């Protein structure tokens, strides 16, 4: 399995700085593992988490494998841009990393799961196929506006996303990726 391919098990994925999400949860006195459920049930908390840049949910995409690209040079060759959306808030903590994973895994939240040496956390299916559950991207601490490009590889059924990070001094607004104006589904 390619290390930058994320295998989705549900309707979406997220970008998250575990350190910043942990900080947000502590400030809001949120406990427990079912973070996704809590944020879905309390829209005010959900919007505060976006304003803080604690995470970036990408919703309503097919549960398939996606190539995740962080380098513009990798994006150009053999990939067609289907659409570009953003700029969404995302904070990166002093650990200088973000992780991508399936949304449903936020209902089993544990920041310690991301304290690993490898840049990929994977698992094996019953048939022996190895799938990537989480992918790490190393990026320096700071506040970022993230533009997301949906991609389709020429002459194949491969799909992906390119993430363009622009460092900013502060977040001046909230853009909710769940808004119906944003369609991340590529197929």
C-alpha cells in the first residue's frame, strides 16, 4: 500500500493536530472518546472548534481509497483538478504535525494513538490487505488557511486530494466545510 493513500471507512475524513484538538477539548472541558458525536450534537462547540482551527472535517465523500498530496509537484503530473475549495482554518501544535483519518475514528478519540514513530498507522483486513487508517504530514507549528483541491488521475479510477497550506497570523473568519456550498465528492 502506498503510504500517502488513505482508506476511508465512512463518509468523510479529517485533518487534525492532535495537540491542538487536545488543547481545545481541555479548554472546553470536554471529556470522553466520542468527540465526533459531541461536536455533531452541539453546533456551537463544532463552530468554536473550526474557529480555533482544532480540526478540519471533510464530509460527504465516498468511502474509497484517496491519494493525499501535500507537495504541489506531485499534484501536477497525471492529475486533473476537479474542483478547489477553501480557505479553511487549521492550527498546528508544537509537535509540528497533522494527521488525516476517517471521521468515524474521532468517536474513539485518544491523542496518545498518534504518538508513534511511523508516518502511517495501518491495519490488516481479514483477507490480509493492509489499509492506511491514519497518515501524518509534518508541517511547522502555526496557523494555516488550507485550500483543498479534489483530484482525478488521468485515464484511471484513482482519486485524491491536494492540500495547500498558507500560513497566517490569525484566523479572521470561520468557513464551515459542512456548508452545502462545498462539495468534496469527486465521483
